[in-house]
C-alpha cells in the first residue's frame, strides 16, 4: 500500500507540474523569418524572457506565402495561437473581424506604443483601435555610386527634378537609376512614395473614400509614371549586379541591400554611399518621405486565455535591450542578415557603421507606411499595379489610369463597409466602455 501511495503522490506531482507548465506557456506564430533567426529569437526568449517571467513560449514560423490562410483558418476554427506575428496590414483585417484584441487598453500600452515611430501604426490601426505592435523595421533609402556621380559632376541627388536633369548624363555613360519595385505586385510601395511626397494618401481622412483621384495623388502618379515613359529608367534589371557593374548609379532599396554590398562587393568599398531618397519640392521645402514601416508586427488573439502573459512577451520583444540583442546575434551569426529594430532607441545602437545608422534612423522617423482602411492590401496592390502597367506599358494617360484605380478602390470600400459593419460597430462600442 505504501508503494501505491508513493506512486499516487508522484502522479499528482507530475500532473500538477504539467498544469503549471501549461498555464505558464504561450503559443506564438511569427511570419517570414529564417530558421536561423527563429532559433536565435527562441534561445533569447528562453534565457531572458522565460527566465525572468516564468512564461515559456512555443514558437511556430509561418511563410509569407501561406500566413494569411493559416491565421484565418486558425481564427475561424478557434485553434488560434495566443500571439500572432504577421504582415502589418493583415493584422487590422483580423482585428476588425474580431479575431485580435484592441491593445490600447493593455497596461503600459502608451509606453510600448511610443517605442516605434508613430507612422508605423498607420498600418496597424483602424479608427483609434490598435491591433498590433511593430517589431521588425524596414525603410527604402538611396544607394549611389559616388565614383560614377563624380564623373558627371554630381555629389548627391536631393530631388526628383535634380534626378531628371542628371539622368541624360548618366545614360550617356551607360548607367541609370531604378525605383525599388519596377512593375511587380509590390509596385504600390513606389507609387505610395510619390503620393505622400505630393501630400496624397490611399484614403480620404474619413477612410470612406479612395484618395487615388485627388489632385495630389494624380500629380504624384504622373511623376512616377513619367520616370519610365519620358526619362527611360529600366522597367526591370538585376539590381545588385547592375549596381556593382556601374550600369545603375543610383538605386532605391531596402536595408538588406546594405549587407549585400558589404558582404558580396568588397571591391566597391569607398565607391558607394547611402542617402535619403529624392524628394519633391513643395510648400517651401523638400519632402523626402520614403516607404518605411514594419514588415512584421505582433498582436494578441481574442481567443487567447493568456492575454496578460502574451502582452508581457510583446513588451519584452519590443524592448530596447531585446531588440539590440536580437539584431546583434542575427547579424553576427547569420552571414548577410540584417535585423532593423522598430525601437527608436535601439536602431542607432546596432552593429552598423555610423553612416548607415544615421540614414536608416532618418528614414524610419521620416518615412511612412500604407494606411489601413478595410480593403485588403492584396486588392489595393492590384489596383495600383494595374494602373502602373496601363500608364507605362499600354500608353494610357496616367490620370486616366489612376482614376480607374480609384473607381475600383471605391467600389471595394463600399462592399467592405457593408461586410464589416457589424464588427466595426461592436468594436467601437467596446472602445467606449
């Protein structure tokens, strides 16, 4: 009997330990990381976050190709994780459906919110509701071949007008300029940059009407299209190889291009530099607004039974020290990798040269990202891609092409307002409580 009692006691201890373990564990789905990056984040989580809080974290890594379906299916089935990290514009889509919580009421929200540039949240909010916190950053900057520009008597390009003046000289030397996305499905980022510099946006201030047919947007889209049609920048090119060869003297690229040059083109050392993107001169100054924001943000599912523990993880992940350490380990252990923090105090302290951190910090603070307004990002991307192709490839007048995009956008906005009406009413009522 004593033996049996011993077994019973042991069994009780094991059961209780399992219950405690389960109670102190959260599930986190992240998107778009390499296996090596996830391994680093998991290790740091175990040695710092879990060690300090007692909260264990079970990670899953989703691919960019299927993360939307995985999250939607999980939300519909009730088998969602506690925390979801995904593309920023997708999180509000989950939020307005009631699948993610509004984070504004979590303790210490404002302090966490202030860690990233305010514009980052344009893609994560709807009518004052915040459905995610950014944790990885990116920004478009200009990389230039200083040696080639010197040959044509130019030190740097500050405005699009200056670029247009120098392009014939570059082209005479068999060199050129490129925007970042050419005519791919992500062309919306290039178009957005011109829109913002002209004072336009994807939506009107009420988020009930497209902004694509505004005079400012039409002017920006026309300037964008004419770079291809009038000034003959390439519609496609192997950017890295062309930059190294000198066939492209100026390119707009994301931070990863910096690491590629450092690692794979040592022969160009001292021959290139980074500067802000060209700007538009209006209202008495140069507007250098660039595309900057968070490729990934992180939110809490409504179905989670561990919202407080999940919030503690989000606070830890976006903390200055955490972001510096993640960046340090990723860039030290993974050749050619770059982790750019969203935390504004961290971004200037990561292991990059001073020039790079200054330019990236400027871009992140002065940049902008797409605003969320009910219409799924994939649809808005399609509207702008089609407008670009019409204007650049098919000879359609830019104003006509972008107005047609506005018509499509407005039609979809009306549909989504009807589809999401009951969700939005409920969310806004909850916000007032």
